[in-house]
C-alpha cells in the first residue's frame, strides 16, 4: 500500500507541473499531459481504495 501512496504522489506531482504550465504559459501540450495524468491518478486511487478496504478487513 505504501507503493500506491508513493505512486499517487508522483502522479500528482506530474499533473500539478503540467497543469500549472498550461495555466501560466498557455502550453496546450502540457494540458494534454495533465489530462492524461488525471486519468492515471484516477486508476491509482481506485487501486488504493481497493487495497485500503482489504487492509481494513
């Protein structure tokens, strides 16, 4: 589960960097990367939720 938390943190850092580049500089490619990262974050969060429920049992 620790690996999932680290993965989510890394994915969020990438998302944040690209989202800020889009907002501040109008970088369209960064916006595309941010949207892709958001989908990856969603998948990782679902995996975390599943692992968390299993650990709570």
